[in-house]
């Protein structure tokens, strides 16, 4: 079957090790299901995989991709929950110390077919296309958990999103606006600031590091080192910063004095549970909210999508179709 995969690593030039070609058809174990993929979406996780983060040489070749919407063996339209937990684990799958994502220990979704535990299949609402549904299991689910589970902010509160344009940040703005939050956003790009307001419902957009009109209830942080100090300074006393990524770097001054004196909360957040994915799908279905898609490409043209993500030339999700 045709797939996009990694067979070797290159931290400096990830595009050089992106392979497009034939891979063996998957065989499901007992309790697993085969999904014929109709659409899949690109995430930063896939770029990190090309750089060798989270993978070992012995696992190669590894088909990339965490997200998928498609059809199971019985003809049901489904969305795949990408967090694979231990079969004996109960409770929040994201807290299972043995959890992994598709394309880490198990082959990913950038292929004609993928096998996953049957318990990881969630019905796709008829109102969402395969392309829309494929955007939800990673970046949109991450945003849903950050905002509605981890932040502690009630609708009507003010939330700052660091960075505009990526999958998680656009999801945060759209979800927050739909749920009644006042969403503010930062971006180095004037055009992305304008689009965040005009297309996603952000109440205001600022340059990175800008002095805000007032302090916010929570900051949604995926940028890391470059924006960390601003995130802490932007919070009201007792406010919360929720962090799910650090694309600009992992090392930043913690400013512990600011954290304890203002009684700030720093909360880590990773992906989301299958129950939260069901809720996210229902939220989109009932409200009419749909993921912002930057571009849709056939999987055979996956290299162009990776190039756009690596260069930052995105506003929304990159979707691959099969």
C-alpha cells in the first residue's frame, strides 16, 4: 500500500528523509481493527519523527501520521483516537506511563490502511466530512483539553494564545470563541493576526511580547522558550498557563519568584482522552464549528505539506487525502 514514512533520521534536514512509496499492508492483532483511511492530517509530531525524536532506529521504517478518519471493516465511518494505552489501563489514557501515539510504537496513519485497537474508534458525525474529522484527534483534541479541562477558566474569561497559524493555536481560538471566551492572540505575522480576528473570532491580536490592555485569566502556550516570559507576565494573580508544546525551545527562565508571589498555576497538557474526543466531535457537530484547513493535498504530494509546516507558511491544518 502507498504510505509516507521515515526509514532514517536527519535532525538538520527532515525533508531529506521523508519517503513516499509502498509499505506492507497491516495485519490486525486480536481486538484490533483495520481502518481504510479517507483523510489524515499533518502535525508537528510528524516533523519531529523525521528528526528522530521519539523513535529508535530499530523501529524503522515507521509510517508517519497520528490522525485519521475513514471506514472500518464493517463500513462504519470512524475517527481514530491516536493515544494507544495499555489494554489493562483504566482511567485517563493520557496518564498511562506506557501510552504512545500512533507512529511511535505502532505504524501511523499516512497510508491507505491503518490498524488500531478497536476501542480507539469513535463514530464520525455525519455532519463532518472526512477531511474535517481528520483534523480533530491531535491538534484540536489537544486544544480542547487545554482550554476546557486544564485551564479552569469559565466562559466569559480572557485567554491569551501564544502564536497564531498552527493547528493547535487556530483550534484554541476557534473553540474558545465558540464557547464564549474572550480570545486574544499573538503573532509575528500581521496577516495572521488579521486572519485570527476576521476568520477565527479572536477579540484582539498583538505582536509577540506586546504589553496587553489587561492581564488575562489563562495563557495557552505551545511556543515555549521564545514566549515563556511574556506568558507569565501576561497572567493575572492566580492565573494559569497551560503548556502543551515548546516549538521554539525547551529551556526558558522559570521566573519562580513570579510564579510563587502571584500564585500562578503552570499546567502541562498532552493530547486528550477518547471521551474528550467524543465531546469535541459532538461540540463541532452541534455548534457548526469546523476546523480551519489551510490546504488539502493527496498523500502523494505530502512533501509540499511538510515544506509548508517546516517553513511556518500555514494558517490552519494540512490535510492529506487518499
